[in-house]
C-alpha cells in the first residue's frame, strides 16, 4: 500500500522526530557533509527494507542527499512509525510503502512495490527483501549488491550462499564490530526493556527474568535487567555461551525448569519454538512473555492459543490469555520484536554507528558497479575503525597512539622482557 498522506500534522510530528534523531547521529551526519556536494550515489536506485523509525529516516535523508533515488518499505508488520513514514513521503518525497499493523499479504505487497523501482542496491533487515529479489524480480534490475542489517538476515543469506543460490553480493553490516557489539548489545538491551515497561509498566526490581539465548542481544538484555534489580536466569543450547552466562553471574537452567519460576520471559535466540506448550502450561499466574528476536516464531502462539480458554487485549501492546491451568499470562506485541513494536527501537546514538556502516557499505557497492562476486562479505576492519574513531571524536574522547617503538615491539617476537 503506497503511503497516501492525508494528515499533514502526522508528517509534521514525524519530521520533528527525525530531526531529533539527526541531532543524535553525528557520524552519519558527518558522512553526509563529506559527500553531499559530490553526490556519489547519483543515478543509483536503492530499495530499502528497514524498520521505518526516526533513525531510518535520517539514513534515508542522508542517502538521498548524496544523490540516491529511494523506495522504502518496513521489515516488520508492527514496527513502522507512521509519522516518520508520513514525513519521508511528504517532506522528502520518498516512495514509502509502510504502515504499522499491515497484514502479511500487505507486508509482502509493500516489499514487491519497492522492488518495482528495479534497484541497483538493496538495504535489508532480516533478508525478506533479498529473498524476494531472488525469486523473480531480480532479472529486471541491474543489481550491484545488497546490505544486511541483522543477525537473522545474515544467517539466512549465508545459508543461501552455502546452498549455492546467492545471486548477488551482500555486505553483512551486522557483523561489523561497530554494529553488533553496540547496537545488538546496548541498543536491544535498553530498548527491549523499554518495550516491556511501556506495555506493562511493571516494576522490574525483584522480578525473575528469564532470558532465552546469550548471544549479543541476550547479553545486553541480561545485563540491563540485572542492573534494574532483576534475578536473571539464562537458557542456552550452546555450552560455551551458557558457561559465559554463568561466569557473568547469571543463573543458567533449562527453559522447562525456568518456566515455573519466571515472572518475565524474553526470547533472543533467532530460533523457533523456544517457548512451547510444555513450558506454557507450567507458567505462573501473571507471567509476561516478550520476544526480542527478529521473527515472531520464538514464542509459540499456536501453543498459547491451544492452552487458553479466552484472550483479552488489555492495552495497545498486551494481550492477556487465560490458561486452562487457571493462570493468566500476558503476551506483548503478538510475539513480535518487543523493542520496535512496543517502543521506538534502539536509541539514535547507537543506530548512528549501525547506519554509518550501512552508508559506507552502500558506497562500496556503488563503487563496485557489479564487479563483486555473489558472496556474503564482512565489513572491512578499516571501516569499523573509521566509524569508531568518528564516534569517539563526536563524544570528544581522545585515545592514545602507539609510539614507533611500541609498534615495533608488538610486531616483533625477539624482545620478551
Ligand atoms: N533496529 C533496532 N532499532 C532500530 C531503529 N531505531 N531503527 C531502525 N532499525 C532498528
């Protein structure tokens, strides 16, 4: 569904939000200043499939100001901020196909609408656009490559590569250190709890919080929850990650035993069926369930429905299920990404680095003009360092430099003491 803007005041609200984000994204803004006269993306068509938030609004503005032609859709049915979409459509004249609360059919229609510009570059979060591009529309595009923002998307695209079916190069933005070590950890750590608080306003202090998965996202959430006074238990399938969680000071147990004690459950694994019927029937009265992984498959909603006698929406974000066991459990945001569906996503300061990585990766693909092989590429360390230094500079933090003597010491092997 194209974005028909009827409500100018919605767009005005969105513009103010994007302006706010822009004021907190100095690295991305510095990149715009560096390239806007030269317009290196002139003539390049970009199809974007990222959560339509105020931070994405800044990225879209910056890409457009350096010459790109854009069409944009959301990458999750519940994460679009309609005021931001309205501002991008009205103030920036970008083709936006996104609205909060679209059906699955509308969601895929929106993806196909951005594909209709016949993009040279795709920007994706979760790989839905890239996979659709692989199905048929690609034939029409002169495609140079794409970028992928998130762990789940990179996993899917590496699987496509392993199957020998990846048709164009992808830069795994997620795998840059200045992305996943900050966005996934501190961004989700804060915004997932923000979503749970906005949806329920519970007091977190003293609660038993069960975090499923101890990757970057799980780590961030566990740390922030502990900081707010929660008793955190981590569940894992990976022995190394489980051990790290234990030595970081958290309890570690199986989901089945945690299910009887948890007040709040937060899934972060990227896998399906993490909370299933077996666990649901054990849950305490009042248990709250939220997901911070990319897709709504981690908490089994069919299992909740099978075990419940009725359901009631208690507010915009939360549905109460009355279980046959007599307990009431509360599902936030239909099991979709809680930080984006019930809150505003990661703060601008952290998206600054993620989207600086997106911008520089798009520039690299544009420069390649299609000469890169169809593989999944990591961001180069020089890009990571450039972004980290720019971020530090924006925070007025200076770091030390190695002396020549120190560099020679580190590069050599003969001098020990
Ligand atoms: N993913 C997580 N938080 C986000 C945000 N604020 N904008 C775009 N994508 C996001």
